[in-house]
C-alpha cells in the first residue's frame, strides 16, 4: 500500500519528498505524476513506505502539515479505479426496451 500526498508545490522533487518521508521510516518509492500534455507536475504524489507502521506514522505527522508553503493532504492511497476506455453506461440503453 502507498500513501497519497496532495496539495504539493509544483516545485517539489522526488528527492525532497523522499527526505521528508524518510524521517518516519524507509521509503521504497516516490512517484510524482506529470500532466501528459504539458509535462508539468500535477500537484500530488505517492510514497511507498517500508511498513504499515511507518506509513501510519508519516500520515499522522504530515497530514495538514505546512511544507513548501502549502498544507499537505496525506492519507492512505486508494486503489486506482478502472474507468474503462470510455466510461458511462455504453450499450445499457437506459433500461428501455427497443422492439
């Protein structure tokens, strides 16, 4: 499981985020998603810690903390939803019968 970190500064780097979370345990991986078209950071990231206890310690300490001029939003990451390629109710016909 990983930790979601929201409201990040657009100036953040993987190394700087790693350093903050390393204070609470071993950091296995840091991901900072970027916009596909602009290449700019999207303002959130994910940190994978070594143990659940380390994740909990980091969440408890950093959620709501001010860092780089912003109040962080830190919690357990939720699994990515499979939205399908088009989304919506394709082919459902809204429950109407078509004869």
